[in-house]
C-alpha cells in the first residue's frame, strides 16, 4: 500500500496532523495563510501562529480535527487581537486552543457531549472551554499515536 502523501505549503511546510484529518477548505485556509505569513515574517513560529489565527475565524477544533463554524469570527480573546497587540499577549493564556470560546454555552455543551466530557451539564462556560480543550488534546494524542 503506498504511503499517504502529506499536503505541504509552497514553503515546504507539512500540514499539522489535526489539519490532515480536517476538511479540504480548512487545509487550504491554513496553507494559504501560512504561505503569505512566511513571505512576510519568514518560516517559523510566527507564520504558524498566523495561520492558526486565520483558521480559527472559520473553523473550530473538535477532537482530533477542525470543523467549520456556523458563524465566522474570532474564537477567543487572543484571536480578537491583531498585530502588535496579539504579539504582546501571545503568552497570556487567552487562547482557547481552537475551541470556539465565543460560541453560546449550548453549542459548547453539544461539542462536549460529542467528546463525551463527563459532568458537562454542571459546568460553567469557562469550565466547558477548558474541558473541551483537554478532550481535544487527548483525541489528538490518540490519533497521532494510532497513525505512527
């Protein structure tokens, strides 16, 4: 059986594994933004952060992959920031790691149910976001382990 071809950007960067399991539109969004960011900033962390920030306006992380959001827009406090302000606050812990923290609590409850988060009905919105982040991290780690 032939090896699966990985998608890469013009700069030669492989797609992150969570995007390999995501819709083509999510992959294209990340790759296009990453390539533009590499031209502007050079290859590295800043180009990756820029690509993920762009991705999080249209997609949210659910388990081990990204899914289209019902409504476009920033997914958390960090995604709302731009330029120098975003750079200054990148380590503040304001990023929800792909969870759509700006979504309604009912949406977060639906995502938590799909991820089998225990105790979700008693959680606050902030607790749901954190629990979904942890569930996403577990699902991603399991998918990476399974594919290796």
